[in-house]
């Protein structure tokens, strides 16, 4: 049996988190979703600190879905940190945000975001988006070991 | 005609033969060169004659035939014919042929009888022997002469045959001491020739006789009859005498000649020796040596017994050691007393030259002295033993002396300088005498030459001494530019130790070979042109390798004939001199430059007030050239009245020696009158000459400038006085020198009260105290006051600043000041000026504008941020709604209703949120737009207002609220600040967290001179990293928490609009203190 992909969702708006969760249900790959509400929690998760100290319960994600406007530690910061970390930088980080701001896009890419997605209005679109993500990053894409 | 009888038969043949024979005979008869005559013996008639005979006779044949021969052709008389009458046989007999013209022809006649036709005839044949006869007679004559000659000859002539003298001439006999008769036929060579020489002689004779050699000539000795031996020179050659061989020759008595030869040889030898002597005497040697040589030679050559030379030393006074000088009487008293003859050379028997009697002979005394003194140029006697003129006969006899000769030594152009004398055992011949005389002349020349040489040497020594002593180098070269001599110091220059090392070398061999070409070129020029080249400056390389400078003069050297034979050079090392000159020149140039660069006219005058020096500035002043000045007095350049003053002052300086500065007037070249101050100083030079050195300081311009300045200054003050802006001027000391009307009005202080006062008097009306103000900043860097001014700006040369003056008489005003330094014509600051303008209105307007601008800017920024935030944040709930609707729809389609409620609730919440967001957004924008005019209100009132609004919540939270006392007044929009306080208090409550005793403190403090209000809680605090973010619009730490997150953004906006600032001081878990400040008063200080 294939190991299920671990997806880390960093999102402060729980409505949005729900949307993503619902969309993910349409994936045909096995996955496990972990959700954190702000940048600080995201860091804790990735570095196995605080409540995420146990790597078993907080496994290394195969993909991170990252919102930009986060309290405490901002999404850009999280991205930067991940991509600067030798250990974590291989993890694909897909920005998932409501911001269409060109500055945000540029900034994200300058911090080596793997992809930048704008949260769509339509749920259908969201589902499509998420399925593509899954296919691409979890089914097709190869990760280093 | 001869005819002979013959037969006819043969006649015919015989006739023919006869005829032929006859012909034949006729031919012979007619052609022979013998004269033929046929004569009848009886009649003595000539029968026939041949042509030859006819020719000889000189008649035609026909005339001869038929004549009688006697007395016709033959001188013999008739009857005396030798043939017929005397019956002589004439056969080759010499006869005479007579000729009709009377001449007699000698003939050789032969007469033979012939028969012609039966008749007897006589045939005479004769030949002409006239020539022979002539020759014979000649020969005879010659022989006679010869004999005569032989007889008289002074050479001996001999003829030897068979070893005997067959003939000798008298001389020959004489030579041998015999008579002719004693010799001829009796003696032979062997008898007379010296025995030792006989064999040779014999041999010689034999040679000649046998024909080995034709003639011989040799010398031999003979013994005369007396037994004397003499020498003869013999010549001889073979001859025939009486048809037999013999030797004939001559003999010459060479005895005398031999003697003479010997004598000559001796004489030549002597001459040679004398020449050699002469030659040797030419060589350089000491005089004594030469004279000794002479006396030695005299002894040798002439065989003298002894020979001596005395020479005089003129000036040699008799008292100085001459024993003869003591003599006071007698024949040998010294007459001259000032010169003596000193014996200098002696050869032969006596060689010593010292000795009491002879080493020194008074001039004019004794034989020697007499000869020397010239009384007798020469004295010669060949009989010393008896000659009365010689005084010591005994001595002469004793030694066996025979002759004495004394010769005066006198050079050709001078007086006698000595004597050459000799004694001899032989006679002195004339020849000897002549030679000795010549020798004495030569001796005199030698002595003279030596004396000249000595003088020359002495002279040379002096010259050498001089040239070696002087510091000038001297050298001389020949035409080939080879050094012939130099002085020592030159030699050293050349790198040699001694002068003689230089001789023979040329310049290429000297240490200055680099300059050789240069020197040689000059040398050649001098030699070729024959003219001196003087004072050439040229370089020279020293033995150390340095290059020095020389001053050289080259002069052509001429022979006595006037030809140039070389060049003489002298030079001095002028390197130092040059250096000094250069230094001096430089120094002089330097001084000149200095003097001429001084802008003030400078002049020097002598005691007679004539200019000796003027600089460029002086020349410019009077517009004259330097040359025009020198030697002239000022009267030539300037008006009399002015110059009178100058000179008067000059005199004072000359007299007193004291420096003087005097203000005078002078008219310059353009006719302008200038005011000057002339400083005059006395200068006395090393010789005591006095001069005055004057420097003119033209103060005309200064004076003018001063006046102008005064005028300008007064003008300026007038202008200042009428300026609309308040203006005052201070001088360097800070004293007020100008105070215009406007500032009188502004400050209320009158000019007359403040003029001349310093010590920041001018600050009083502004600040109420003495303190530096803007104007002082110019001249000093006073840091404290810089801070008191807003916008201090240095613009160009001035300083601008603004200040708020709360304490002015007219009330609080905003003033703008501009201050600048004032410079005089020299560019030096002499004071400062400040202008002050009341800009209160402007400031206000500015502030208002600034405020408006700021507002607008901030509004714009806000707007942007706002737009962004709103669009972003509003979008969020939209996404929620839209997404959830979508899922709801999809669920419903699938018939799944489990989550429907959740969806709907969330959708509803989202919409509510959107509404709230919109509301707050509007609120925020409203705050930005609408501003109530601020007013002064006590802060405490605001706090109370706020508390009353939140009273319910406060109560619910059990929070304890404390409010500070002595709240100041603030100048704000009251309602807004109340809102702020409400918000902050609410936040404080909201974020209490688990705090058991929630407390909220509201207070104020002063920090850094600023008033700050704060709301402090002891809640959960804020992470320091978030302290800025929290003021961002719609930022929420916790999304789920109450509100839109716009609260603090709104608060911040309000505070900022009021002109304050808000920040938070907090730490996680330690509560938060929100601080902000507010304007207490309308505006800040000026």
C-alpha cells in the first residue's frame, strides 16, 4: 500500500480551511491533511516544536499549502524560512491566497515559492485546482528522499 | 821613251809581246809613285821622266826632258856629280831635288845604270821623303827638346837595360847623389835601391820587361851616394832601346813630400783632435770639466809640458783673500783691485789648481796677468831659458823647458776673461801658435758660453722658480702639439708627479683626454693664425674625475726668425670663481627679483640725492625707464615743491641716521597727485658712502578708499534705516552700529538707546536676556543656539533661520531672520547684519498647508492601503460564501445534506463579517475625511467620557481602572480622542486573557520633553514582533476573535490626524501599554 501523502495547510480563516478540506476530498490519491492556523504554528509543526513535537503525529509534509496573510508569523516569512532551510526546502510550497497583488506574487517567487494560487470564488474551480495540485505534486512529482 | 831591241819574228809575236811588254812597262813607268828619271851620264841630260817625277819636280815632263840635271834637279854642280864624278853609289841615299821654283825637296834616291838602246843611261828613282824628312826633323827637334827636357827635368828620368842605367837625366843622378856619368852605363837599380826593397824592384822591372805589365808605378826607398835614405816614386814602362827591351821611366824624390805628408797628417790629426775637442766642448758639461779637457788636449796634441787656464771673476775684490793684494810696491802691485785670475785648470806636469802662488793671479800682474789684461794679447817665446821677458830662467832650465806661450781668452764681443798658457820642451811652431791661438779663442767662447749658460741657467732657475710658485698653470707645446714643458702645478693637474713626465706627451695622454680635441683645436688656431687666443673659458677633467672650469690664454711661441714653433698656454682654475660668480649672480638676481617684485616703489639715492637704484614699481610710478633714473635727482621727475620736501626729509635722515616715515604728495606720470608715505632708511656702505633707501607706500588709493568707504557706509546706514524689514548691524566686537526704524517698531527700542552697545544687547528685546542670536552664529559656531532655530540654512554667504518667539512685546510671533557677514574692501569681516521678518502669518499658512498636504498624503497612502486591504479582506468572506455555496450545491446535487447547516451558518457568518468590514471601512475613511476643529480640553474630561461609554463592559470584566491626576490640557478633536480611549480600554479588556485581577491604568508622563498618555493593561500582552502589525487595518491575531481588526487602525489614524503618535510597549504575557502623545497647544515653539 502506498504511503499517504501528507499535506500541511497553513490557513487562519477556518472557512477557507473548510473549503480546502472539502476540495481535497475529491483527490484520488491518499492523503493526510494537517491544518495550522498561523505562521507560528506552521513553524512549530515543521520543526516539531510545541504541540507538534512528535514527528509521528506531525509527519513531514509532502506539500504545504500556504496562505500569505497570517497572524503572528506572516506567510511570506514561513515561505522564506522553509526555502532557506536545507532540510525543508525540498518540500513543495504552494501559496494559496486570496491576494492577487502583484507585489505578493513577486515576493513569493523571490522566496522560491513553488507555485502561487489565488483562491477562486467558485467551488468548482477550487476543486479543480486542488485535484490538479494533488495530481501534479503528489502523484507525478518526484521528491528527493 | 824606252824601247828595247827584239827579233821581228817572233818579231810579230815578239813585237806583239814586246809591244805588250812595252806597254806594260810604260804603264808602270807612268803610274808608279816613284819618280823616275833617265839621265844620260855623259851629258847629264834628262832623257826621260815619269809623271810622278814631273809632278815632284813641278814641271811638265816636256820641260824636263832635255835639261841638264845639275842645278836643275840636283843641287850638285856640274863636275861634282857623286855618281859620275865621285863614283859614289847612291842607293837609298838622301838627296835633294831641286825645283825650278827654288824649293828643295828631300828625296831618297837610288841610281842604277840601265841600258836603253844600247846606250848607257842612269836611272834615277826617288821618292819624296819630304814628309819623312819633315817628320825626322820634327822628331829630331822633338828629340832635342825631349832631351833638353829630360836634361832639365826636375823628375828623374831613367832608362834601364840589362840591369844598367843606360840613360839617366841629371835630376835622376842628383836624386841618387851621383853625377850622370857615374851612373850611366855603370850603375844599375840594384846599386841604388834600398836593400830591403830590392826584390820588389827587381820583380817590377822583370814584369815590365817580360810584358806582364806595361807600366808600373811604385814607391821605394833608395840609398844615396852619401848613404842617405830617401824615398822615391818610380814610374816605368817597357820600351825598346836600340831594338832591345828596356824600361824607361821617371823617378820622383818624394822624401820631402813624405815629410810634408807626415807633417800634414800630423797636422790633420791634430786638427781632428781639435775638432773633436771643439765638438766635445759643445756638449753640455761643467765648465771646469771642459777647461780641464782643453788643457789636457793641449798637453796631448802639442806635446806641452804643462798647460793652464786662469779665468777672472769680475767683482772679485782683491781684499777677499788674494795674497798679492798685500803688495804695495814692486812690479806686481795689483792695479785693478777688483778682479783676479783664478787658476781653474791645469794639465801636464802640474795638475793642482790650488796653491798659494798660482791659484790666484792679479789681473795685470805677472806674465799671466799681463796677457790677461790685454797689454799683450799673446806672448810667445821659444827660448824661455834666456828670454828676458821670462823671469824664472832657473826653473825653466831645470825642467828643460824651451818655449812658453800665453794667450788671452777673449770672447768676440767682450773683454778678456782669462788666459791660456803653456810651457813646452819643444819649440812652438807657427802652426802650433796659430792653432793654440784658435784654441784660446775657442776656450774664451766656451767660457763665455758657459757664463751665458750659467746666466741662462740662473735665469731659468728664477723663471722656473717663478712659474712653479705662481698659482697659474703654465705649459708649452711644439707645433705638433706635444708638450715640451710645463710647471709643476700643471703637471699635477695632468696627473703626473713632475714636469718632466709631461714632456713628450700630448693631450690624449692626459687625464683630460675628453677635452683634448677642444684644447688642440685652440692650439692649432693659435699656431696657424699666429695670434693669441686669450681668456678662453673651457672645461677640464681632473685626475679625480671631476670637471672644473679654466680660464686659459694661449700665445704663439716664435723662433728667433719669427716663425711660430709652438704655443704657450697659461690657465687658472676658475671653477670656484665661477661658482662664486654664479652664486653672486644668482644672489643678485634673486635680490633683484625680490626688489622688483615688491609692489611698492623702492629707490636708493646717494649723498647728492642722485638715484643709484630703482625698482620696477618706481619706474612705473613715474613712467620712466630705469636708465633714465640712474644718476639723476628727483628734480628731474617730480615737481619742485614736492621734491623740496623729499630732500629736506632726506637731509634729516642723512644727518641723524634715524629712519623716517613721512606722508607726502607726489605727482605721478599721468599727472595725478598721489598721497604717499615714504619710509627712508640710511645705509652706509663699507667705504663709508651714505645712501638713503626709500620705500614708497602709495596710500592714495587707501585714502580714497577710506573716503569712499565712509561715504558708502553712511549710505548704507541710510538704506538700512529705511528697509521694511527690521534690520540691525553689529561690528566685530558685537556692538550695534545700525538699528533701523523697522526694528525700533518691532522691539520698541529706539536706535539711540542701543547704538554702540554690545554684549548681546540686541537679544534682549527678543529673548528677554542677553544671549547669542542668529547673527552670532555667523561669526561663531555656537551650538546651543543652533538648536533653537528651525531650519537653519546656510545660503550663499548668509545664514537663515526661523524661530518662534513667544515672549515678544507684541505677542508670540514667528520670526524669520537672515544674517550675513559684512566685509570691508580688503575682504576682512568688519561686522554683521541681520534682517528679521515677522512670518507668523506665513508660518501659520504654511503649517496649515503642511497639515493639509500631510493629510492628503496620508489620506492617499491610507487610501491605497485601504483599497488593498479592503479589496483583499473583503474578498475573503466572498470566497468563503462563494465556495461554500458551491459545495452546498454540489452536496445537494448528490443528495448529501449532512453538512448543509454548517454551510449555511458559515455563509451567514461570512456575510455578517463582510457587512462589519464594510462598516468599519466606512468608519475609518470617515475619520480621515471629517475632522473637527481642535480645541483645548483637559484630558481627564476625555477619559471620563470614554469610561462612561465602556462602563458596562468594564463592570462585566471586573477590571479595575485607574486614572492619573493632573491631566494636562490637550488641543484636540475631543470626540475622536474619546473614541480612541474607548477603543483602547476595550482592547485592554478584550485581551486580558486569564488575568485574575485585570487592571487598566490610564495616565500621562513626560519623556524627552514630550507629553505622553498611556493606557496600560496587565493582560496577555503582545509579541514584540507584532507591535507594529497590530495597528494594520483588519489585522487580527486571532481570526476568530471579536471585531474586524480595524479598531487599532482607526485609533492610530485618529491620533495621527491630531498630530500625535501611537505605539505599544508590551511583552508576551506581561500586559500591554498603549502610548500616544497629543498636542498640548496650538503650535510648537518658534
